[in-house]
C-alpha cells in the first residue's frame, strides 16, 4: 500500500476511535449521579435540588426520612394524590437513589 494511503487509513481509523470514545464519554457524563435524573421530576413543586418555596424542602433531609415518606405515599398510607402517583412510578431502588441524592443537597 502506498505510504500516503497508509497514512490516510491510519488517520481515519484514529479519528473513528477518537469519535467513539467521545460518544462513550458523553453517554457516561449524561448518566451522572444516581438519583439526580430521578429528582428532576420533583422540581415543579420542590424546586431545583429540592430547595423550592411553597412545598416541603427536601434538600438536606435524611435519606431514610425521604425514603420512608416516599414509601408511605407509594403504599397509600399518606393521602396526597399527586405524591402517591409520582411515588408509584419508581422502584424501591430508584426511591432509595432519589432519597440519597436529595439528602446530599444543601
């Protein structure tokens, strides 16, 4: 193979490898901290990062307390239609991730 053709081939292969690694890094970056994406559904009432006015401030509460409250909503023990509907959409593991993330917010 002529040297120029080999050089171009190496450049194309290297470029593709670099592009694929960028996509892989972007996909990982989008996932972020567990619970953060789940908490994005809470912003309308509880504000960004659980610090909203008008409703309970979730930021900084203990993770166990937040998780327990969410489980009560999920089970129907707590009668708040909106929160019950939201809580029903999550698995136990997701509720735990959500509670842990909100607990780290200050």
